[in-house]
C-alpha cells in the first residue's frame, strides 16, 4: 500500500516537473518580440504641440519596440490633464511639451512623484512661445496691448506666464482670457481677442494663412529670465517614480530609446518633421515651416541650465502658485 502511494506521488511530481519544463521551454522558444510583450505597458501622456516631436519620432521609427518596450501614447487636451493622469495612476509619464510648471504642481501635491529626464528649452532662437496679434493690428511693442483682451492657453502655467509677460512688457490693464491653443488664430481673426500668448505651431499657422503676425517671440526668456537667449525649460518629459521603482530596467530602456528620438530630431530635423502629422494639427506645408524647440537630456544639464530652470520655477513660488519653493534638482532623473 505504501509503495503504491509513494509510486503515485512520484509519478504526479514527475508529471508536474515535465509540464513546468515544457511551459518554460515554450516561452523561451518564442520570438524575442513575443517575449517582450510580457514587459509592462508604458503609458505616456502628451498634448498635441510641436515640442513632443522626439516622442512622436521614437514611436514611429520603432525605437521603443527595438528596446522591447510596449509604449502607449495617450493624447490629452492640455498639459494639466497630462499631469493629472500621472497623479491618478492612469499614465506612467509625460512627453516633451508638457508644462514643467504643471508637472511641478503635481510634484508639490504628491512629493516624489515625477522625475524629469528630458526638457525642451526655448528662447528667441529656438522658438516655442510668442505673443501674436491680428495681421492688421497697430500694435508694434508689448506695451501697445494695454487694456486689451489677450488670449492664453488653458492651465495655470500658461495663464501665469501670459500675465507676467504682459505686466513686465508694459501692457497694464490687459485682460487674460483662457482659450484652447487651437482656437487662438480663429479668435484673433474674428476679433474676439486682441492678441494671444501662445505656443507654436500657432504663430506659423496664423502667418501662413495670412490672419496673424508675431508681435514678439521668445517672450519668457526676455520677460521672465531676463535674457533673450536664456533657455526657458517650459516643457518636460518625465516618468513617475513609482514606475521607475517597480520597473527599473524598463525605465532605463525607455529613457535611452527616448534619447534616440532626441538625437534623431537634432541630427535630422527636416526628416523628423514628418512625424508631427497625426500627433499635432501640423501637416502639409506647415511641417516645413514650424520652428522646433531644442532638447536637453537629464545628463546634459549644466549648473547654469539648472539655475535658469530654477528661476522659472521661482516665479511660480513668488506668485503664490506653488505652495512652497520647489528645487528643480530634486526632480531631475539621475539614471
């Protein structure tokens, strides 16, 4: 009796071992791309502006897939929603173009949530930000917008910056009106607003259809940082600390693949522009006209860059938008 029971136990154990081995061999025998599907899905939020180009290019060129990553692009109407998706756990990070101040507000709400691994500095040369007016507007300088209705993109970063630029540019008494950036040109053409603090490709769209002109470009560098050529780190790509902690290898691979997207945009900016289509309203002849922001990876920041970034954040502390001073260096991804 004992012998029979022992024999039965041995047979069952042997069968289990063989089944487990077969299952393992089956997985190992699968093509690499199939095995990679077991990797975590990486959900990255973006909003449709030109600054997200490295992310769009990395997806379309297959850089993430080559790294064995399953990346999902999540489109949102504004930077605030991109940040909120990370806070709520619906997204694992943000693409370039997401407002750095929006990310900072999320960081203050839940300290330790965001790690910035790439930012998109702009200035009067690498244009992202600008103030535009109707093509027939008599305005020649910022001060000419005194008492006027000025449009601004939605969200606290856009509104705060618009008010600061107008105030420091001498446009006293101007009223800031929040409007989706895609509506700025139409609102100016219809006479609903007299000017707009906006982001590219808005200025290029208005210029090409003959309805608006740029009053001044690179306004944040001039009026907030005090130097036309100072880098304004207005948008940033980030990963959540929770994702990095749970998936350290996937996080490193993602940042490296994203960096390949940055390198591609830097070296082949003409070819890269085609990937604006589908992710932004930019298509056709517009893809060759819209100015591109610069990009800086986490390991390229110099002390002077961190200082400019910090000055931008400090504006929001001074204005009472941030509940306390936030140090940029504490948010930078360390690799």
